[in-house]
């Protein structure tokens, strides 16, 4: 597939649908697999040689529904390959995605060292025009820094004759449904001021833009801010409902009934208004902090985002506080069964997970944990190792054995219809502490089990 472009200055005239992707995390690997599935020839680069070897062998380093099949199929078809050599990717394609991590610095700002390292690598190896697509979540102004890094490196090489463009193309994937989100995006944001680059990007995303217009073109800085603004808005909705849940509990109201009442308003809707024990994962916490730091850098105080950050940190302690109060402030020697370790269902990701806050607080109080998660067991062992304080078991029923109470942290479907009689008969204290409000309090009560959820009227 070829796209002829207008002859403008040194801009390259023909775009061949070959793609290089730097980074094989959630964003890079999903994007690579989906683009390859559409027919593009994709070469992925990662500095982790062992990870590349595993991918080449068909092993997927992360759990994401549907991803393993896509990767294996396109590897077999020859459309998806992996390498540790940046030069190979730059030689392979005229389009390079940057999809590496932007971990938070100590102050919460996004660390751009990996993004800029990729930009430098591209510039070191490029011999013809390149479009560099920034897919990583980066602060406003990063496009300028990437452009400057490439220009500086080309100058050092004595190749200022080479042309390039930098595009912001933020991702809007949800862990657990990333493949579907990428296959059928609700919007495709493209940040560029170049008419020619816009034409290439439209051609690149044409397979995903067939049913109706999804492409939104804007300047680079606006595209960079769109990603942060979207995640911060969703984090704010979650946090607002958690605040209302805490208030409802003190007032004797049921937040689930309130949720239905406000969600029916079309101006509000039902998305992201489920109360719980705080948001986690790789995006919301990091992005809220990063935007707060970006604002500080230009002398603006984000009063609302500061409150969101503080409330979310506090919300992660709610379940521990309920457990501690139930046992009279003495958790020493208690065993707590934990259902769920991942920060949300359909992922094995435990980054910033509420389960970590709960477990660490329980351990500090002298309790131990018996935990089960359908996918995050290996990740939990990687994070915490093996010890007497954490026992990882083979199923949710085994977690109950020898436990004093049950805490539900992740709303996996496998936890939605439990054997309440078995729970009551197995636990030393028939008590459930539900951080996700997945049960009907009346049903649990009929089984003679104490039930403490989030904002459902019953407090300790």
C-alpha cells in the first residue's frame, strides 16, 4: 500500500506501510499486534534482550485478553517481528512509534529519559525522512523536546540535510480491553501542524476509520494535553463517587442506589461512577501527578487535582480501617483472606493497586494474608517474594481456609457468585469486607455474614 504525497521541500514523496515501534509494554505491544493484524509490516524494538527472546518464542510478558493470539498469528505470518537493534527498525520503516515508559520522578513529574533516548537512537540511524509518532503518555511540550533531540543529534552527525516530523498520537487504551480499544477506537487524536504528515497519518489509520470519522487533528501540544485531561477527568469522577460513598455511609444512605439515581441523568451517565477503594494501575495515578507537576512548572496550582490525588490515597486505606475497627484495633495474628490482587479485572497489573496498600497495612499491624487472583499471582510473588506474611493459593476457596475474615479487592467475575454458606462455615469470623460493592447486602445478611462495603449505610 503506497500513498503519494505532495512534493513539499525535502519531504519524502512516498510512504510505504512499514512501521517501527520502540517499546513492547502495554501500549507498544498492543499497537504493534493490531497494526500487524491489519496488514502492516511491524518491527518492534526493546532494550530487554530476554523480553525480546520471549516474544520471538511466542511468549507474552503481560496478560491482556486477546493479545497472545494476535501476536502469535502475526508472528507466524511474518508481519510482526522483534529485535533489540534500533538500527533495524529505523532501516525497516519511515514511521517510528515511541511507546516506551515515562515513569514518575520523585516529585511525580514524568521522566522522559527513555523517550528522549529513543529519539536520539532514531536520529543516529536515520538515513531518510522519518515520521516520529509519540505514543507514550508525555507532558505538554515533549514533542518540542523530541524534535530538538533529533535535530541536535542529526547536527552532531553532520546530517542536517535529513528531514523528519514529530507527531503526538496519544493512546486511550484500557487495561483489560486494550486490544478491542485499539481495534475499534472511539477517537484517534493526531497532533501535527503539517498537512503532509496529516495525510500520512490518515492513511495509516484508514483501516480503523471506516465506519465513521474518528480522527481528530489538532496541534501537538493540545494532543499531548488531551491524554492527561482525559485520564484526570476519569480519575476525578471515580474520586467524586468515593467521596460521596464515604458521606453516604455516615448518613445511612446506600451509595449504590444513589449511583443509579445520578447515572440515569444523561448529563452524567454510568461510566466511572462506581465507588470503591481507589483507582490504581499504570495510568491514572501517574498522570494525575504528572499534570499537577506540569502545572506547577508554569506557576499554576491545580486545586481540584490535588484534592483528587489526596482523596484517592486516603481511599486506599478504607478497607484496612474497616478491618481494624472490626477486630477492635488488634489485628496481630489475624489471617485475612484476600480475593483480588490486580488493580482491576482482566489484567495482571499490580502497579499502584489498592491490594498493595491493604496488604502492607495488614502486615504492619501484625496480620498475614491468604490471597488469590486469577491472573496476578505471579506478579504478586515477583513484587513481594515468598514469606509467611503472604500465602498465594490456587483458588478463592483455598484463601478462606484458616482465615479470620474475607476482603474483596478486585471485582473479577469469578468472585460475583460465591458460595456464601461455605464462606460462613470456613471463616473464623463470618465477615466480608467488600471494596467493590459486588454483593447485595440483604443476600449476604440472610446467610448470617457481617457485610461491610463502601458507602452502603453499614458502618463499624
